[in-house]
C-alpha cells in the first residue's frame, strides 16, 4: 500500500506555480525536489490541505481561485508612509518592491505605488492577492 500525505507529513516535491494566464511565477529550486514540512506555515494552508491524501509518486495540478489562494487585495493594506522614513541613499521608484521590517523582526514586502513630495504610497498586499493560481506538482517522496 502506498503512503499518502497527512496533515503533518514531510515531503519531497517538485512544483511550478502559474497565474491563470499561464505566466510562471515560481518553481521548486532543487532539481531533486524541495522539502516541505506541512503544518509549519511555509506554504499557504489551502495548498497544504489540497496535498493531504495525495499518494507518493502522484503528479497533479491544483487550481486555486484568488479567494482560496492569497485572498483579494485589501485596500487597508495600502499605506502612505513619510518619505523621510526611507534612507536617503535609497532611490525609491514606482513599481519597486522593498522589504520592510515589522516591530516583531519579521520582514514583509511592500510595492511602491506612488511618490509624493512628502509621502510614499506602499501596497503591503501579498503580491499574488487577487490572482487565480495553479500548481503543477509531483510528490517525489513522503519522508518519515
């Protein structure tokens, strides 16, 4: 009987993440497959739940609507920050993605939407918010 993925499984897998229009967004880095420990928050919970029950050796395609994937853009995640909070040597430009440190020490990306004389408009939504996505994946091994 073949092993199947459980909610706390550790797996070796290969994957490709695509937008609905077919644009490749991300792929597993190691040709031998990446290691994923389910339940640790490294992968979106809806992706993890879709993996549960898949057998070792399975090749599959998962399609997640925006609401199931990274959610819809939140207008409250777009913020105006004082321009003088950015280091003077940083040439901030519209479209640029910058890493911002939270008080907890965690870092999150923010995309520059606009530049004013005194303020910078930054979007802190997940870059894939509002996007339908699909995963092409292969479960190489379920590790003990």
